């Protein structure tokens, strides 16, 4: 049996009957950028996250850069997860901020509010909380911490569409929150896309200008800004997928529950930890083992593809090496060395997941010579 990590063809095969007439009408709407479909999608996306405004942009990275710029972090420190998607660090630097890496808790891989608090100083401009793998950080505590210190909380929800803290969606806690619609994400476009969520009317207005060349209207350029808009075709596709997202999340949660149950007793394998009162979005199911490479080989030999998120710690990338030469991040490095992502998407079938489970169990139950 072959088990892929993602199966786009399978996804579009299922969606195509609904999608075909929508694509057709979008192409004939005569409204290719920032059109009606984008506005409708923004409204629906904001409602889904229980916030007032959503601003569609060209990518999740652009969403981060625009948000951090608008919040004025230039020459200030931005505290963020040390174990993370490295593009987040680039976004902070592109916005003129100074990234400060916050080591995570060793068991969960996530920093708590107390980890962020240790790095606060007069130079802190924002906390950028990344809900890595779809697991919410401690948003009540981070909201309280940032409120006390008078700095904005920004949530990176690129991997967490639909994750909950209690009954409240992630993305609704921060001054602003960012989403990515990269095809691999839980809510993925057919290409790049992103969005910013906020309840702040003035910030939303500013971001609408900043995503569109700094234009206030058709002719007046108000500020110097890039061109990073969400296009109509992606919006049409994303509107349809947003309607399916709740049932897709239910399926992801069922697969995660099955893995957690079926792999709980294996020595040498560490499973993801779910925090109390949170409902993860399960963008990725990341396990850890000292035998990562051998496990991946065994899975590959059984036709199972796996991913690595992420195998190189931030301080070890050529792009950041000099900057973080004195930032050892031993826990982030340990995670980078031991993580492996098992297949999990709403498209996976039970028999595929059972095949993965059998292969992982056999690997850990077979005595090593
Ligand atoms: C994917 C991702 C991004 C970047 O999104 P793009 O749309 O690919 O630019 C940012 N942060 C995290 C946590 C991500 O997973």
C-alpha cells in the first residue's frame, strides 16, 4: 500500500463537481483581483474566526510582514517560538524587527507564557505566538502578559485554522493574527495566499492600503508598499473549502485520536501532547524518536511517506547563523533532530492510517540488533 503525506488529486476529485461551476463563473465575473469573491471570502473568514475584519493577501509570509510593519516593530524585538517554521524569522527581519528565539517546553515543543516572559524588556515590540502543528499556545496567559506590558500579541495561525481554546477560535485573541493558504495547509489555495485577522478597524484599513501598493483609492498612493493581494480565483476556491473545513477538522481529529490511542504504549516514541482545554487543528501529527531516520526508512519501505517539520533549527540555517551565533537553543535543536510527521489529512482513509500504525508498531516492537 502507498500512503502519501498529501493527496491533492484526491481532494480535487471530490471537490470538482462543486468547484467547476464556481471557477467558470469566476472567470467570467470580469473582476479578477480584489473582486466580490474576495470580499465575500473575507467576510466569511472573519465570521469563522469570530473577528470583525479579514484582509486577504498574497501569502502567509506577507501577512506576517505587513502585520508586523503596521504594528511598528521596526528596530524592536519580536519574541517568537525557537522551534518553528523558519520563514517566520525571515518575516520578522523583513519587517525590520529583531527576532528573539524563545525556547519551548521540552515535552510539548511549545513555549508557555512564562518562557516568553523571561525575554521581555523595554525593547520588546511584540510577541509573535506560532501555533505550531495546529496546537494553540496558551492564549489566555499570553493575552494577559501582553496586556500587562502594553505590547501587541500577534498569532501565527498558518497551521491552526479552526483550532480552539475552550470554545474560542485561535486568531481571535491577538491584536492581529495571520493565516496562510499555502496548498499544504488545512485551508489551502491552489497556489499562494494568506490573510490577516483583526478586530481593530484602523489597523484593518491600514492593511487594506498596505497590501495594494499603498493606494488609498484607484489613483492616490498614500505610502510605499508592496503589491500582495488575494486573487479572485483563489477566493472562489477558498470560499468553497471554508464551508467544508469543519467536517475536515472533525476527520483530522478522529485520525489524531486513533494515532494517539494506537501508539500510546510504544517505548522510544514520544507522541504529541494536547494541552488541557484546547482542541488542536492537527495540521501535522508530529512524533519524536531518537531513531527518526531508521523509522522513516522502515515506513518508506512499507510505502508510507513521512515529513520533517522542521529538521534544521533556526540558528543552524545559513540565513540566520551569524545572527544567532550566541543563541544555542538546545531544546529546539533536539526537536529538529528527532521530529517526524506521520500522514494525516482529511483525505486519508482508515485503512491507510491502520497501515501506518501497523508499520510504526512493528518497527518499535522488533528488537534491534
Ligand atoms: C506556512 C507557514 C507560514 C508561511 O506561509 P506562506 O503562505 O507559505 O508564506 C508562516 N508561518 C507558519 C507557521 C507556517 O506554517
